[in-house]
C-alpha cells in the first residue's frame, strides 16, 4: 500500500487502540467500584438487621414496663 494510505490508517489504529485502552481502564475501575459498593451494601444490610433486632428488644422492654404500670 502507498504510504499516503498507510499513515492515516495507522493514525486511526493508534486512536482506536488508545480508546480501547481507556475503555478497559474504565471497565476495571467500575468493576472495582462495584465490588466496593456490594461490600458496603452487605455491611449496611447487616447493620440494619442488628439495629432492627435492638429496636425489637427495646419495644419488648417498653411493652413489659407499660404492662407493669398501674392503671
């Protein structure tokens, strides 16, 4: 192929290679962020479960106290 054709094609290939590299970096970054977010979600769900258990215990204690109060 003549050099006139090859140079623009090489420039396009270089630009495409650069864009693909950027996409791959973005993909990896998003995968890592997704993993962090999933871990945070699990931690928040566990915390929420614990708080709901404590709330239930407090409700039971209050109901017990109210039941012992004279009318």
